[in-house]
C-alpha cells in the first residue's frame, strides 16, 4: 500500500496535492493611534463669555494674512539683508508685467529695501514677500516669521517714500508683518495759475 503513494524526489515522504483554498496570511495589526490633542483652555479675548464649570474654552485661531480677488504674487526667501536686491528685481518685473508704469523703479527699490531690511532685522530664518494690486494701488507686505513685537520706528521711513498711500506694522501668528500701499497713478504736476 505504501508503494501506491507517490514519493517526493528528495526522499522526505509522500507528495500531497495542494489544499484549496490556499492559506491566507493573518491580517495586519492596526497601527497605534496617536493621542488626540486636547483643546486649549487659555482665554481668547475678553469679549467672549467665560466657560461654565467643567467646560473648556476652545481657542479660536486668528485670521492669517490672505489676499483675495486680485492679482497677487509671493516669494519665500532666506532672511538675509542681501536678499533685498533679489526682491527688488522680482517686484519690479511683476509690477511691469501687470502693466503699471508707476511707481518708478527707484521708488519701488526704496520701498522694497526698507520693508525687507525691517524684516531681516528680526533675524528670522526666512521672510515672505507678498505683492498684490487693486484699484490702481500696490500692496507690498513682508513677514519675518519670528515672534518679534511690532516696532513703530520703520513707519516714518516708509511714509517718506513718494506715492505712499498707507503703511503699517503689526505682530501676528505669522510673525512680524511690515506693509505699505503705493499709488500707481503718476504724480500730478503743479501748475502755477496765470496772473
């Protein structure tokens, strides 16, 4: 009877046909889930009502800078003062591509160098430059991405740039932000009335 069973060529015993269905591997274990974050309980502002007993107040995020419904360009660069030369070229090229002939190149250069210099002075690793236009005005904003508080000393220098309609500085979650709005209309020539 043992002679009727086919033998394996290696001499290990009888060769058996495969079993059906084939054996499937066991299912993989689920990865360990990270603990879920707990809501912050620090106060957001004095205008919100205080939470009741046993309730946590959820911290609302401050709105980040956003530019909508207009042409815009932005660049992220290293936070070195010498980057201002690169930014001047990028801003001037973009403004001219949008079809603006004013402000002049020297005005754009002065504005950009002041803004980038103020952001680079915060000694962050990177800066972000944002450029937008709307209704014949250009917005140039530079963020330093550091926790430095806003300084008012830069505002007097920004206000001296010809064509400045507005300027400002503030601190946000994105870091210190310095910005200015420039008019793209050519300056009016003063004419003396004939006597």
